[in-house]
């Protein structure tokens, strides 16, 4: 973390996903200048490439810009990204079957799905 002191880092605003843990850790270092962003888009990547600012991003953005490279951070505690599925309450049978299958597969990682998760 000390290696990042003296840098400007763009990071999603608080309450925008997994970055809150990263933000909490980075905020412990006053010599790191955090710049809030609303979302990831090509303008954000271009601005970082032009300014030299660092960007806290997800592995899925690796290779998105020819002048940027993803480098893993050795966080002092886990920084994880949670995923979820949004679907209509009145989902079609095909969607309900898909959600049931995902729930069954998630059991391999997260334990059995709760009844409320299946509704």
C-alpha cells in the first residue's frame, strides 16, 4: 500500500460494488489522492492513460485499452467482487429453470440456497 503513496487513484464512488473495501484500505493512507468516478467507460480509460492516474478496476477490464495494464494489488485483506442476477418477479418458466440451475451450481461454492433465494 505504501508503494501507492503520492499517486492519484480513480475509484468508483462508495456503495458501488466491491470497491468499498479497497476504498477503506486506501483511505488509511492520506498521501494517496482518491478521485471518485461514477462508472467505467472509454472516457475514464482514456483520461487515465493521458493523465497517468491509476485506476482501481476489475480483472474483466484487462486489455480494454492499449495504453493501460492491469496489475494485481497485494491487499492487506481480501477485496472481493460479489455477483448477482436480476430477473423479473414474474419470470418465465425458462428463466426460473435457469435461476434454479444457477442456485444448484452455487451450492458447490456457497452451500445450499435459502428458500427465499429461490422465489
